[in-house]
C-alpha cells in the first residue's frame, strides 16, 4: 500500500513544491492532499503543486499550523501522496458557499462520476473529505445540507490563516478559492475508518441557550440570564474573568454520552460569541479539559489494537488544541504520537464530522 508523506519549509512556493515532488519521486499518485501555511501565496502554492502532479487530483487549504509524521510545524507545506492501491477513485469539486443550491449540484455531479446517485453511494465503500473557508461561517448549513444529500461519512476541517483572521483559502487542481469549500469523494481501495477525539469530561453544569443570534454565533442569554453571568456562575469565576476559562471550559452538545464541542470565542458586553453555532433551547453541558496527549495516544493505540496497523492518517486538529499544546509545551509530544504513521494534518478553524465542532481532532485513517 503506497501512502507517502513529505513536507517543506522553503518559503518560495515553487521550491517547496519541488521539495515535495522530489520526495515523491517514482510515485504515480492519483491524489495529492496538501496543507500550507498562509505565508505562501495562495495562487502560487496551488499552481506549483498541481504543476508537479498534473495527473493527480490535488486538493488542499491554508492553515494555522501543520502536522506531519512526528512533528507539529509552522510556516511549512505538508503533503500526502496516495496511489491507486489506496484510492481506487476520486472526484472533487468546488462549492460556492454563498449559493445555497451549490452543494446539491456538486454532489450530484460527483456521484455521477462514480456512476451513482448520491444516496446510493455505499458508506462502507466511499468517504468524503471537505475543506471549507474558515472565515465563511458557512460550516453548519453546508454540513447539514451535505448530510441530507449523502449517507457516506464526510470528514474535514476549516482552513486557517495563522491566526490573522483576514482570509483563508481552499485549493483544487492549481486554483485557489475563498467563500468556498472543496469536497472530494473517494472510493478507497483499502479499509478506512474515522476518529473523533476531544479531551474533555462533563462538569455536570447545564447551560441552556435562551436567547441567541444563530447567524453570528452569538449567545445573549443562558438559563434566562445574561450569557456572561450564567457562564461565570457555571464555571465558578467572577464575570470579569470568564474569558480566561474559555479554552479549558467550553460547552458541549452531548449525544449518546459523546460531547460535540462548541468553543467560546470572545465576550461582547454581557453576551458571548462562539466559534460554532449555538441553537436556541438546545441544552449544553459545561466541559472540563483533560490530557490531550494521553487521550489521543489512547485512541490511536485502541484503533491499532482492534483494527490493525494504521497505514496512513489525515488529522484535522483544532487550532485551540494546538494553542493549548503550545501553552503546555507539549507540541513535540503530540507530534510524536504519529511518528511511525504516515501522517499529515493541520490546525483548523473548526472540524467537520457529521456536523461542525471545535476543540476536536477529526481523523481519517487508512488500514
């Protein structure tokens, strides 16, 4: 099974692409997936990599940090080459996230390339990767729409821009886009699985949104109180200190005991903005952080014990997890978890797994 990864820290896009192409010399990939720091000119890095792999489907996005086997990086490009013994077929398209009809058109077209209708695609045989403009605020409706159109698993992340919060990019076959998503449908030639892991436990404190602005991801009230007041009470701090608790005490939508994390972003008067949409009246639980290194190690080891060696891994890892690892000086330890697995990934502005969430790592593995 041919899965190979590479990276480059050369600042010139053409030189970085040449570095990666040299590492993949002799391979005939059907797909090349890459994640590139926002220090690279979007059009240049996308074009340069497509030029090196003209016969492959080449997809990627901008990042807020990169992951490659054994390391967490910055200001780099990481790439994975997948040959036909891993990916039997792939089709990808650009979705304009300002057009509510675009997902349907794209998915119908992609399914047709496999000789199928969208709902007839077998979830045991197909998987989707989605990369979304991380500043578009389109993730929730887009994932809901896609979920209505197909039954196959879709996993991915929201593009970053190294915490500038100015513009993020997604890439397909030599071109760069924003206000867009790249959706790739793949038919793996090997076994595959998905992992969702987050390092939190429930604090047994409920917060029910009672007034929200869903479009802007703003919570005005929890539990019929100003959002800041209710949150401060739940985590046991003064209202002036609530922002200091956001990283270690986000909230979660609990489904079958499993939290889907919604992370607070900032205080606005007595309201709180989130990185994820909050639905009015839907109960949330306050969460308490645990050990990212131990939790991720356990998940990876469990998969290997139950399903055999992981032949390749694509990691969509939240920027807030990366920031926590940096604060705790554990980035080397995190990279080390994947040192013996062909791995690429990036620090995202949100993660996709069924829906949209934060402070999570969503992972596609090939077995």
